[in-house]
C-alpha cells in the first residue's frame, strides 16, 4: 500500500508556527553575533553536482558512502541534495574568484542539509545548520576567534556546552601515523568489530570514532595522532590553545576526536552538550587547507564549523524568547456589519503605524471572538459594538491583566505602543 500522503517522509518534519518563533529568535541572534565578527552571509544552492561532495568530503566517509540523497536529473547528470555546505562554500569562493581579493574572506550560511542517517533522537534526515567558513588564513588566532563566536552564540541562548579540541595532523605527519595505526589494527583483528576491520584498510582514523562497546578498551590503547604531530602541526596546536586560553575559553584535548569528513587537517573541534543524549554534538568543525585543491582550485587555507540548529533549539530554555515572540498587538472584536467595517478600517490604520492587528471576519458572539483572541495570544483586545460606535470610544482590554479602558481612535496607537 502507498505510504500515507498525509505524513512527512521519515526523518523530516514540519516546523509549525509556534515553534518557528524560537527558530527566528535563534536565527536573528546568529546574524547579529556573526556580523559582530565580520562574517557575511552566503546562500548556495541546495543541489550540487554529486562529485563536489564525493571528492570534497571523501569517498570512504559514511556521508558519501551511505547517506547522500543522490539522483539523476532529466539530463542524466548526477545531482545530490547537500549533506553539508563547506564544499559548496569553497566551490562558490573559487567560482566567484573571491580568492583574488586581499585578506581572509568570512562567510556564513543558514539552511537545510540532507543525510539519510539512522533515525535517532536529535538526528534528522533533513536538518538545519548555521555554519561559518573563513577562507584565506592559516592563523591559529582566527580559529580561536571563530570558536569564541560559536560559544558566544550558544552561551547567549542560555545553553551550557563544552569545547573539545584535537589536532588531526597534516599530509606531512599523518601518512606515517596512519601506517603505524594500521599496523596495530592489523596485528590484533580479534579486538575489533567488523566495521573497524574494514576501516583499517579504507579509513583507519575513523576507527577512533567507533562506538561499539567491545572495541573501546583496545581503541584507548591505540597510538593517537596528537602524539605523532610534526613540529609545524604541534606548534600550530600549541598556539591555538594559547589563543583559547587568552580568551578565557576552557577546553578539553580529546585525542580520539576525529571528524566524520575527510577534509580536515590540524585543528579539529566539537562543542558538545550533556543534555543531548547519544547525539551530543552541537557543533563541529576544523581546518581544511587541502579542500580547495581537491576541488580543482589553488592552494587555499580554510577553517570553519557548522552548528546543528535542530539540536540547539531542543536545548533552548523554555522561558527564552517569550517576550520577543511575534504576538499580535491587537485583536478587534466586532458586533454587527457597521462595527465590522469600522474594525477593518481601524486595523488598516494601525497596521500603517506598525502594529500587528487581527480580526475574524465571521464575527459571531463576543465570547467566541474572545476565545479567538486568546488562541492567537493577542496582547490586547478591542471591542466595537453599537454603543462604542455611537460614543466614538472603544473598549480596549490588556489581556495579561484584564485591565479595561475606553480609548478614542486618536490615542489608540500610542496606547498600544505603550506610549500612554
Ligand atoms: P558535521 O559534524 O557533520 O560537520 O555537522 C555539524 C553539526 O550539524 C553537528 O554537530 C550536528 O549538530 C549537526 N548535525 C549533523 N548531522 C545531523 C543530523 N542528521 N540531524 C541533526 N543535526 C545534525 C559539518 O557538517 C561540517 N561541514 C562542519 C564544518 C564547516 N567544518 C568546517 N567547516
């Protein structure tokens, strides 16, 4: 039987008006804070050539191997719904020759990403990220400043989180380390699960991220990249840590922290929250100096992160944002045709002055209309009946206190705007 047409595809959901008030609050806060750090918004397409992600993220990753929504379009071209936006931003940066401009380019994005992952709390197949990318700088201070910016955003929303950092080395020091790691893994296959044994050959760094209980004791004894960095990587990591300390940002070095995308070199980080359960990463990112070249561009330094908005919003304190939620300023209740016409005219005048006004054209009893005013959380209700029309004064009720006043049309806007 066909799946019901009246339900969303598993792993996707509708965001309803009541929830979106909180999303708007977070998005507004993001734009405000990111602008303070000099970031400008970029919007790239949701569909891109499959090859962009396959090459950018890496063929051996879970994302490219199992999770992408890929299809052929009418012309036979392989298209993918973006599973992340870093590869897209780097493509746009190169396509529009931003690399020819002086200095670092700071870009941010907000939007949906798509991954066909196993369903779990905090994990969606369409989810939203805000992310930021800095192209054209390899300074560790820019990394610390960017981490400071994400933490400022998360902290400003009243959410507790922890910063975890690591260095995943570079093309100078990583190959030798990977050989060492492989040798250990091959030497003790019985200690590892099937996935780890496969990854030994394809992507051994990912073994460090295995969650299977039985593998943990042996994984903890494996050599770690952080102990095998070349002197340049070690120096870079040292400076990154000192800039974090200079900004009073606490951090934990987690040698097992490897990211699920292949483009990282040197600095990698995650911001986690204990309140999220198994999917505890709120944000993740790092340096990706080789990515532009992999995509066919010139050597370009890159650093960035993405923050999961669905997870962030799950953690928002319930009280947050109530005062900034876009409630209507006024609901206009009316009794009779003449009152309806007056209400329509008043609403039009007040909207021109910037007030949010609502009325129900069907009208009905006053009781029914008051129920409607409550349902939409109007701050005030105005009542127009025969008596009010005759006097030219309207009863206005402040819904929070039930205080009621008679107000002339000339003073209405000032009263609603709190100026009287
Ligand atoms: P990522 O670690 O794959 O990194 O994703 C970043 C964040 O997106 C995660 O920490 C999580 O909060 C959220 N997220 C990921 N998958 C899901 C999902 N299925 N459901 C809900 N939330 C999810 C990246 O995407 C990189 N592009 C980050 C980056 C930018 N690195 C450098 N620049």
